[in-house]
């Protein structure tokens, strides 16, 4: 198998840091032209030192800004809805602003981006593929993550409805659901062995994911090798959810 994306244009949100940056870099290495959406200009400038890409600054928490970014990207073949935030708060202290912000970035923005991308594909009579970056937090409760878990549960359900309605247009839609993934930020948060031991002990493979573990699955799901994979929410979790 040899995945190549020459001639394909892919919109990746949250491409400035972490998993999204790795997805952008891998897809570019595989020949795609990446349109990289993120909030911090410096991140996109440094990404342009690494790969050829079209940078788009947008705050996806704002509905209009998300729509404008998706429109500004122009015609694309693929969309990776990766941008996401987490604002840890106990359930009793979860405030409305943090809840709304989390839902706006993690669910509403993917909805808007996908609406614009899918409408374009349908108008051009073109097949396409969309991957939503969800989380294992969609499938189980995590302490102090009420808004985040609710948002990722909603993103999984959004994925299923998108698959149902966009499938007839040959637009494949899937989600990936990683466990803790060691981005530079997560590495800091989980470097304390006492804190990480509890979580790792529940992962049969005994380790956290790396950004490349997620990026390579996203590349596969976008590729023709995943031609019949549609509507799945795929754990990338070393077995955490499955055994
Ligand atoms: P990250 O390192 O914090 O990077 C997130 C990226 O998204 C950043 O470039 C950030 O830009 C961008 N972003 C956030 N809010 C945005 C907004 N309102 N508008 C535009 N861009 C925005 O996060 P990550 O760990 O790579 O997570 C990426 C995705 O994977 C998320 O959906 C997350 O829920 C999911 N996930 C992560 C893990 C994990 O352990 N890391 C596990 C499971 C699922 P700024 O920095 O400029 O805001």
C-alpha cells in the first residue's frame, strides 16, 4: 500500500500545534496541498517553514469566522476537523461560558466547516472524505471534563448523521477517538508518573498515543484504502475502550 495525495487539497483545522500540526505535516509529505487553519499566526508561520501550505487565521469559536475560513479555503477534497479545546472544571463548577466555548469549538465549528466543504463537493459532483478528531472522552466519563465529554459525544453523533446524509453523495465521514496523545502540551501534563500510572494501567498496550499514531490513521481514512469505511468512531487507544 502506498498512500499518495498528489492533486488533493485538504483543509486541516487546529494545524498550528499538536495533533493537527502532525496531521498537516504528514498529509503534505504524502503529496496533499494543505490549507492550515489555526488561531495563532506564529504557529502557522513556523508551519510554513516545515511544509508548503496555505495558512488561514481564524477563531473557530465564532460561527461567522468558522464559515468564512471554510469559504476562504476554496474547493477542497478532504476536511480534517481537528481543532479542539478542553477547559477542565468539576461538574458542579462547570460554568456556562466554558461549556458554550467548548461546544462552539469542538462541535459547532466542525458542523459549519463540514457544511461548507460538503456543499462545495456536492455542487462540483465530486467525492470527498471528512475526518472528525473526537476522543475516548466521547465514550466514557472523565473527572472534571463534563463539557469536553459532552462535546466529543456530540461530535461522534454528528459524525453518524453526517455519514448518513453525505454518504449518498460519496462523501465519506469518520471520526477518530484517541486516548491521551503526547503532544508537547500533553507531555507536560502527563509527565508525572504518579498521575499517568492510573490511566496507563487501563491501556493494554501500556502507553499513551503519539501524534503520529493519530495522523497516520487520519491519512488512511482519507485514502482510497478506506473506501468502504464510513460512519465509524475509531478508537486509537491501545485497547482502552475495547477490552
Ligand atoms: P493542542 O495541542 O492544544 O492544539 C490544538 C490546535 O487547535 C492549536 O493549534 C490551537 O490553536 C487550535 N485551536 C484551538 N482552538 C481554536 C480556535 N478557537 N480557533 C482556531 N484554532 C483553534 O491540542 P491537541 O492535543 O493537538 O488536540 C487536537 C484534537 O485532538 C482536539 O480535538 C482534541 O480534543 C483531540 N484529542 C487530543 C488528545 C490529547 O491527549 N492530546 C486526546 C484525544 C483527543 P491555538 O493554540 O492558537 O489556540
